[in-house]
C-alpha cells in the first residue's frame, strides 16, 4: 500500500506562506524483536502511528508470534509474508559486572538468536525484503582520537569480537538475497530510560563528574534519532551492511559531563578515578566507560539523513526538561 501526500502552497489572510511538503509512504508489514525495550517500544509506537502493520516476536509463549532463541525454537510458518524484520533483542550489556557467566549470556543472546532468526528467514518461501539487525560501536574498540567510519577495521577486546560475530550471524539472510543492514549503535540517550536516566540522580545532587581522564570520546545518539534512523534505513534500499547509528558530533566524556551539569545548573567537580571504576566494574568499565570511539555516521550522512539531535548541549537541555 502506498500513501501519497502532495505539496500545497497556501497564502493565509495575514499573507504568510504555508507549505505542506509532499511525502511518499509505503506501508509495510513489519516484525520486531526486542519490542518491549527502550528502543523497540518507541519504534513500535512510531511505525504503528504511521500506518504500518507492526508485530512483535516475543519470548512469551502466550504471544501471537513467539520464539525461544535459547532452545533454537521458532515457527517459521508465522514469519511468511513480512516486508521487513527489525532485530533488537539481546541481553543488556550494562546491567552488571561482566562475570564469565554474564559474558556468556551476552554472547549467546546475540549470536544464537541472530543466527536462528537469519537462517529461518532465509528458509522462507517468501522472505522479507530487509533485515535490520542491531550491533554496536563496540566493534571498533578503544581507538583514542582516531576518526572511525564504517570502513574502519575491527578493534580488540570482548565487545569487538562479539560485534564481529554478531554481525556475521546474519550471513544466511544475506546469502538468501535479503538486504541486511547492521546498525552499529552508540550510547542511546533519552529522558525516558537507558543510560541518561541512570546518570541523572548523582548529577542532580551535584555529585557528577568525569569518568577517568574524561578525554575518551563518547559516540552517542538520541532515542528519537535512533528510531528515525531505523525508519530511514527501511526506506533507503542503498543502505546495506554496517551502518553507524550515532550522532555526527561525538564528544569527549569531560565535554558531556560539563554539558549535563550545565543543563541541570549543577557543578561537576567529583571525578571518578579509573582505578575506582576498574575496582567496581572490572572489564566492563574499560570497554564501556573508559574506551574511546570517535565514530562518524558516514553512510547516513551520505544518504541525506537529517539528524534531529546533532549537538549534545541542545539535546541535554531538552532531555533534562522532559525528565
């Protein structure tokens, strides 16, 4: 189904020119995994409001469309006829210290689930046109001040190796001729949940500060932009392979800290030393909080995606008001 919206130029009584821009919207049947998370729930709501038929692939056996990625169980007959599949499911990497057991769960939830979904889609008589699968900028590892784009090599460390395997788990779908886009997602910021809401309490009390030296680059993306990026990728058939889902202006941790403090009108004079972070969080601190990745969304910019939140200061001012 295609909805066409046309452009009208109207002259109002006060002589102002009002322009209604044209828009072409192809309505699709879309399946989402991880649809109850921060990103998935926002995406489900937006796509539904646009008129798409949006379905959830759930772990709950009571759900109309369910699967069990741990057991490798999925009813492929229910996956026939979808135009697009958006795969966001996976164990939260920032929900606790990385024990050996936690790392195994993180790895298995991403690679095993992605491989099961990809192979099942590839086996369908009528596979979807596109599979958008989550990945992360952890692919690049700790790279200091190096400017990174989608052509940059993989880094080292647990997250780098995980992301490479995670992205490779979509190979069956790619070989079947499905357009596969893997979103290397940065730190997702929103007033509705996630990393920012965890940071707010200490900063609101005036106890916030930089992490370690504060020199490490933080590549971030607003929730609104991440949802917009998924919609953009759905509609742009030239977008294939790895796509950096980050704002075009990464910031150093000390800049982010200063911007958040200014938005809250609070001082940021309590840094957290690197040894303290390592003691409290171990490997997770080094790979998530102290590593530096200066990532650019080259493919998105080349395809003319317009960011809603390109600058951290303006975004944080709005987010703090909404929190």
